[in-house]
């Protein structure tokens, strides 16, 4: 816990100052990503209209119109071209809009509120990174070889230094995106799961499942973790329960691995079901996950994506929307018609993806590999050093602390497989699991440092012995 406090003292000023010094600190979300969509939902939610958007609302449009007049380099033409009445949204997860709406309850929507949202995201980054520092130390403490003070302190310092060097990580707080909250949620989930598996009680299983539901509410793509997560937690439960040094509760109070995992997943399902029922009710159809997934997937399974080496492209979705929206009368359209339009876009996108996959089966293996390669980019400079140190950390943990290796590799593997199965998004899938990557690199760096220092200590000892022997020989006492 001491290292968590130290890390928060380091990270909070770093991330908040970085936000406040940015030229976009008090402006609306950048027009280049999904930020305006989350802000539009948060705006409606703050007015008691639920998770909805109202692109024709003049109060919502005014902030973007003013920003367009003030800013000459970026334009909100796409956002301002949207029209339509207040319409329930099923495309976006609910947590970030809820946080935006909460801030709007205390601060009037405008420059100060926009800055407050970004400061909140900076705080989330700080919490997630500080939890990574603390978890790295706790993992080191759970093993006899790595619990030496020099080793564990080296891990903490290395993670802190890596966070300070990650300028791109701080940019997510500016963009009004879910990455900061997803990073914090994922890291807290992993720590609670680690403690929960070691304790093995049902209460910790419920808490673990509840936190995973929070991750899902932050980023809907986490739903694809479920099959892998179930097997991973079950394996870790079996391993940890068989290790007397890892068990934190008496065996009489511990649940068995399979029921513990089942309770965890049941907790996730119960908490998430409210959102799923709401989506089905809004759409009038059995689509608990909403319509966004199918619509977005078209950008990953298309000819343009192959030309972009597996990267997601927006052109297919834009073309499909333009085709189906051409017949819409935006002055008279109703919210029900817009919901029907979203469902039709999702259905057409599913047809396109299915047809494209059947027609390009031979291209899929190479496409999958390209996505993984792209998601782990770049492979030069500081990023390459980080990855090489992480490889050293993997090798060291494989020899001395295999349980910790399973905990750290699992989330990285999940996100890599998700990117492979869907599309690459410029490394965004990996951001929530950066803590695991930093800890692996820290273990690698600590292993190298302790080995070097150990070698230097031995060499110094041998030099002193040699000097002592030579001195005795010259005195005639050798």
C-alpha cells in the first residue's frame, strides 16, 4: 500500500498538469474519435433523458459551433451535420457517459466542465498506473526469490519510470475516450481477482465478477473476454489452492475452483443483465449487446482492412450508413425510425461480414497475423526496449514465479486474441492491460539489475581477496 501512495503522489500531478497544459483542456471532445458521441449521451443523461443522443438540440450543438468558430485546424462538420430527435442509444457502454453526466450536475456544461471531465480521466489514469506499481510489488512479495527489498523496490521504480515516459498514454485523457477508465478498472479487477483467488471465498468471487461487469460497462469489448476468462480463473484457482504458501484462508472456508469461477461469472451476468434488458426493451428485439458491435466489425472484415494490414477502416461503415440514410427525412424522422435504421445497418453489416469471410477464407490467417503485429506496434525506440524487457521478465518469471507469469500474461493474451478476431485499432485494445506489460518489463529490468549488481559485488569481493593475498605475500606472510 505504501508504494500505491507513493505512485499516486507521482502520477496525479503528472497527469493532471499534462491535461491542464494541453491546448484542448477546456474545449469539447476532439472531433477525430468517439469523444463527441460519449459527450452527446452524457449531455442527454444529465438532463434526465437517459442514455440517448439529441443531435438537433441547439444547446448541445452550441458548444461545437463555438469551437468550430474558434478552431481553425480541426472541424466539427461531421458532428454538426447530424440531425434527429432525442433517441435512445445502444451503441456505447454506459459508464463514461454516466461520469460525464455526473460532472454536468455540478458544473454547467462548458469549458470548465470539459476540463473537469479530462481531470477525472487523468485521475483514472493515475489510479490504474498506481495500482500497477502496487501489484508488481505484491507479486514480488509472494515469491521467496523476488521478495528481496532491492528487487521489489526496483520493480516499483521501473513501473513508475515507464509511466512517466508514456506520453501517448496521457493523450487518452484529452480525447474523452474510455481508455483511462478501462485501464483503472482492469487493474483494480486484476488485483481483486488475485486476492480473491488466493482467499477462495464466495464474497471475493462476487466482488471479482462485479468488477468485471464494471469493466464491461466501461468498454463493451470486454464481453469477448468471457470464455477465456472463465478458463483462466479456473486454472488459477486450482493452482493457487494447491499452493499452501498462496492460500490466505483455511481450506475449510475456501470454495472449490469450479464453483468459485461460476459464482464470479454469475455475479457478472446478474449485474450486467440490467443493461442487456434495457437494450432489448429499447430495440424491441433480442439484441442485449446493442447494435454497435456488428456495425463496427464491417471495418475489420473488408478489402480496405487487408490493404491497411488489418487496421480498422471507417470507409465501409460510412458508405453503408450513407446508403441507408439517403432515404431519411431528417426534418420529420422519429426516434423509432432512427432505432430501426440502426438495426438495419447492423443487419446489413452482418450480411457483409459473413459474405466477405466466406469469400476470403484463404486471406484470414495472414489477416490475423497482421492484426497482432499491428496491435503490438511500434517495434523501435523506447517501445522496443519495453517489449524486450518484458520478454526478459517473462523468461525470469517462467523460471522463478510461474503463477505471477500466468496472472500477467492472461490479460495481454486476451486482448491480443480479441484484436486478432475483430480488428486492430492502433494498439487501443492493449491500453487497459498496460499495467501487466509494465510489470513484466519491470521484472525484466529488476532481474538484469540484480544480476549485474550481484556480479559486481562478487567481482569486488574477489578483487579484495586478491589484493589481500598479494599484500600478505609481499610481507612474507603468504
